[in-house]
């Protein structure tokens, strides 16, 4: 018998990051776990050497998660200055 009511937390996190579920529709624990992955993704995008490469990387991000990633990229970029 499973202790989870519905999907396991890892499955819910994966669904958010794959753009199958909106981040806002999940509870705070899942949102918090996703924020670390969003931060890591933003750092990866910022490490790319050209603007075209950064745009191409963002184009591959699912539409539901992209605004969160873009917001984190801007936050990190402003913090570098």
C-alpha cells in the first residue's frame, strides 16, 4: 500500500519541470523543490557564451516553466552587476 495520495513528489516535480503541470497549481513544498531546478537551469543558460545559444536554450524550455526560468535569469543577471 502506497503512503502517497496520488503521485509521488518526484513525479509531481518532474511534471512541473516538463511543463505538464503549472508550477502555481502545486503546493509550496513542490514549488520549493522546483525552484532549485529552475535556479540551476538559469545558471546553465547564463553560462552559455552567445546570445543566440541562450535564446536557443530558452526556446527548448516548456511554455509553462519558461516565465519562471526567465525571471530567475533576470534576477541572477542583475545580481552579477
